[in-house]
């Protein structure tokens, strides 16, 4: 949450910073601001999206080759001009941008007020820059030392960049539990919350670790120390992001582009791992802990949001195919309920960004208890990727839309390969079954591409239901988590209330809600529970509910009784979630567009949840 970008070099800073904010807008869009240094500090801040800031500042912005910028997801203080970052010190000679929460800001603020400080905003961030100012005034130290000493006094999570009017060639950056990346250009440096603002200028980056403080100086270069003032040798990595993948590519929204990219993103996820010509699945992360996985007493999935739904599908996959007990936990609850974790447990952490604060805290707890952690993330170099013992990247590519689509299906792809590989090692499926799954998984990208052909039908259905106030999604077995995911997508981007339920649970409460105003989306692709699904549909029809059924092409019965039918290709039941989720993504998207909602930047949400 929140996006940071900073620049020091020989180019004009403002165009680089504003473009960087536009690339980071998915991390928060309650307000935006920029500070430009050119002997003085010039601050420009505006409530709302980055576009509002640019319209306000573009004709009045001062020239300068150093600056910091921020796009905000509000935590402390309502979204307005005053609470927007950057925040400045009392003397106006220091400015800061910050992602995270300073938990003990209140006692620090109280003490600073006693010392004569006054505050303009309601934010914890302003307290931090005043504390840095106070320390620098008392200790008479350079800005990086004042930052280091200040961070010793704060409790919480932070990614910060500080700029000083008195040290005009220097930026100071630091992180704890919130990501920061440093781009190493030619006679220039960039600092950002992730690599998307950096890739246009350089592919050489350094990911800061927790409690590291970096100084980037246009004359002296880069130096990194930890909070204990010990020098750190940086590890330079090369970015794999392709610049064109950060653009909409002719689509109206990033979300629609990313829905349509799913066939290719799954190909990228399978590449080098699924080897149908050899009849094997090869995953290096799996191989590293193969014995632990084969002998594990149980697997524990920890995740949040859409990634938690992927974990639920994983539970069905691993228990069905590999016959191993699985628990799926909300990371936010797992870490606070004193869970029982054994040394022979394997924790599988799932996160698109690799920075999800609760998931990161959960894996740290698991590591303390001696469990093995396997991370499934999309973003290369992310904190969860670095802190897991082993893992697998999903290779979905940049996902800019806040509502996750291709990241979800690539997470399912990784989980499917892992479950199959583990089943083979545990001898819980025959070689014939294993080969049939390999062939079916090979065919998924083409089947997904065929599934996207339902879009015109879905546009018509979306128009029929765009004005309703509630939706119900029902699914059984592998499709139950997909019902949850479909309901979440609709809530996220159209603001229509929706609930996902196991179909059999409808009679235990939700059936009371059904009338002629209630659309019910039924996931009806399961062969194993087909007759029971038909019974559920009849129960809804008897109460005048309107049925939108997701079926396979071969279905005949449901096509005759449902009000609306979306037919998709057929595959093995365990792989159906990779296809059945796609119509639900498209339905949510087209309803949101018809309701004139901001699809890529839904209200109150941000892409990467880096605060608890």
C-alpha cells in the first residue's frame, strides 16, 4: 500500500517522478504529492489520483534534478491535501515520503510538542520527519545518521525516503516490513516501492532488506548500512520486467488486458517445468525440499484475499491427489491465534506481491517454530521470496489491475504442478493418471483461450444484472473456492454485495435471501456432483431466483433449466478452476464498466497490502 518513487541524477526529476507515480497508482490513490529540490524544497500535493496532482503542478513545478514522490492509501488521517505526502519538518528543510505505519507515533508526537514542534496533518509520517529533524538539531549529524537514530525509536513498518534542502545531492532510504528497490542508472539513481517505475531507466536494481538504510548521492554513489551502523554489501540483480507489459496495449483497462493474458501467463508459468515430451514435471524448489514434502504430516497454506482462495483450491488438489492433510489459514488470523506448528510441517505461503504484511509475519512465525516455508509469489526479489526457504515464481508478469486475475490462475497452475509431483512421489496416483494430468495441463492455455470467447455472451448478461444490489455464487468441490473468488471480484470492482457459498450450505441460511431480485451464479462443471447441482438449481428456481449457470459444452440438462448459461470447454475436474474462474472475472469486469466504476483502481483498495 502506498507508492514511493524518488530520483537523483542529471535529468529533470518531475517528469520521471510523475510517470513513476502513474506506474505505482495501483498501490494507492487517495492523494499524491512530490517534493523537488533545487536549493529550496518545493512541495506539490493534491487529494485524489496522480492525474489531479499533475494537472495542478505541471505548469508551476520548479526545475530540479532531485526529488521524492508518493501516492497514498490512507491509514492515519483522511484523504486530503494536508495529509498527502511528502511531509516536511518544522523548519521546512526536510521532507519525507513513507509507506507503512509508525505504531508508537502518539507518544513521540506528545514529546515533540513539548519541545516546541507543531503539526499540520493527522499522519504518523509527519511525526517521523519531525523526530528526524529534532535528532539532527541536537546531535549535529548528517541526515542519514539522524534517520538511523530516529528509526531506533520507532515501532512499526516503514519504507521511507528523506530529502534534505541542506544536502542537495543526497537521498536517504530505509525499510522495515515494506519494500524498497534502488535502481542503479548511469549517473543517476531511482528508489521505488517496486521495480515498475525503474525499468524504463535501468535493469540493475538492489532490493533493500529489513532495517537497512541506503544513501544515494549523485557525487559519491551508493552506500548501505544496517540500523546498527554496519556496512552492507549490496547484491545487484537484473530486472526481467518488459516495459511493454506495463502498458495497456490497446485494452480499455489493465484488468481486461490481464484477463486476456491468462493463456500466455500460464504458458510462461509452465515453461521449463511441465515437460510433456518427457512425461515429467520439474520444479527446482520442490526438489530442494522433496523429502520434507513427501514425509510432511500436513501442509499449511497461509495467504490473504484472492491468494487465500488459491490456497483453498490447493487444499482440494493436495488432499485429492497426494492424500496429505492440508489446512488453509488466513495469514492475518494464523499469526495471532497461537497456532500449533511442528517441525515436520511445510508452510506454503501464497502472495502475488510477495510483500503481504500478514503473510510475511506468518512465515516468520513458522520459521521460528522450525517449519519449512515454501513461497509462491509473482514478484521476483520480493520479501517473501527472499525469506522463504525455497519457492516458485508464478511468472504471471506485472499485474497492474488491483483485482487479481492472471496472478490467481498462475498460482493455481503452480499448486497443480506441485500436487501432481507430490502425488507421484507419494505413489497416490498411478503413472497412467499422472500422464493424463500432464497432458490435460498442457492443453489448458488453449482451452483458456477458447473460454475467453464467452465474453460477448457475458456482456449481455452483465447488462441484464448491472443494477442489482446482491449476488449469490454457489459451487461444490473444486468450484467452491471459485464461487468465493467470483463473489470477491464482483465486490471489489462493482461495489455490488456478493457472497460465495458451498452449494449444499444454501439451505442453511442463504436460501432465505432468494427471490426474483436475486441472481444466483451456479458453478455447474463438476461431474462428481452433477445431480446434486441440478437439485440446487431447482431449489433456487422454485423460489424465483434467476440462475446464471457456468457449464461445459457437453451439458444439456442445465442449459434447459437455467435462465442464462455460459458454456466453457471441458477438462479434468481438478483443473476446471483454471477455466471456470474466467467467466466470473469477465462478468465482474463488464458489470463494473457498465456501472461506471474505476475498474483498475477500485475505491478503498490497493494492490499490495503492506500494512497489517
